[in-house]
């Protein structure tokens, strides 16, 4: 049950962090993870949170040019949550 709570917390955090400034016209860039290297230990919750945030950012940037901002945000949130769950299971490829 704690993993579900963590995943929900990460999804909520990611969805609430839509940015103030943007690389793309509709995209957030002010997220805690950024797109730089993930230096947390592999398999740790911190690593998985950053991995999920990086997935969110990448998905949002990919989809924000072709979707509405709300649609891209929803897709990115779903991708970020799924990435967090995969990471906790040791699947980051």
C-alpha cells in the first residue's frame, strides 16, 4: 500500500508543477528533476522519483507541440506515474 501512496504522491507532484517558464511555448521547465543526470542510487525511491519526473518532462516536451497543453500534461502525468512504478520494479530500460 505505501508504494501506491508514493506513486500517487509523485503523480500529484508532477501534475502540480506545471512551469512558469518554458522551453516550448506550452511546456514546464521549472521541475525539481530537470533533465540532467540522475545521481541518486539506482532502485531507491529518490532515483525513481527523479526518473519519473524526467519521463514526465520528456513526454510533455514531445507532446506539447502536437497536443493541447492540458492533453500533453495528462499524457506526461500518466507516463511519469507508469515510469515510477516500473522503476520501483527495477525496470528502467
